[in-house]
């Protein structure tokens, strides 16, 4: 929900800069609002997309396994295809001294990302790590996943050639439990 509020703010700033840069009578600093309008337009689309992906994350996970109850927040993690697109864009960008990475290093990163096939999700819950592990020990919540390893805070599940790993970690600062899911389809 926070992403949609941020997207709405960006859309408002975009509209303001459209007015200042394109509608209002010409003034000396006209180019700055025009550039800002374009930047805020794309920023609004980008943020709204990530907000939509966070909303879809729980549904995507629910297609595989019952998500942990009492979810209070979701962290968007890019899909392998999105990670590859981001890495390729970074590799194609000209090198700068500010980033500290050379173009060759960024191209090497893009090649490493090409091999990523796993999907990731992170949900935050008010349950304790032990309660999350207990939740998934119950076969009805795992559906047809077979327990391969039960070593809290880590669980490994298998269904045919698919694997699903669940890792829990207590965030004492925020009084929440992070639940990481790693899904891999097929074998290596």
C-alpha cells in the first residue's frame, strides 16, 4: 500500500511539473519542470508496478503453498527475467567513477544473473519463527509438498522435481519474523 501512496505523490508532482513546464506561459526555467515531469511520469509507473507486484506476491506464493498467516508486509523480489533485464541494462550503461564498478564488472554480473532460475518471496509476519515452522510442519498447509529437511529456522520441501525452501528470521528491531521462500522448478 505504501508504494501506491508514493506513486500517487509522484503522479501529483508529475502533474504539477506538466503544468509548470508545458502549460504555464514560458519563463526562464521552463526546461527544469519539463524534465521533472518526464522523470516523475516514469517514476510513477515504476513505483506503481512494484506496488502491484507486491500485491501479487502473496497470490503467486499461494499457488504453490499456503502463505504463512498474519502477514503484515511483503517485500517485492524481482523475478529471474526482471533481474536479467536490470543486469543487462546496468551492463550496457557507461562506466562512471561514482559507482565504483567498471563496465566489465557489470557485464560479468549480468552473465551471473543469466543463470538465476529461482523465485523468491519475503513475507513479514507477527508470528514467531517457531510458530512459522510449526505451521509448515502441518501437512495440510504444505499441500502436496514432502518435507525433506526440518532444521529450524530452515525447512526444505520437495514435490517431484520442484524444491521450496523456507527460512525464518526474527527481526527484533521491528518485532516481526521474516519468512523467506525460495522456489526452484526442475533440477540443476
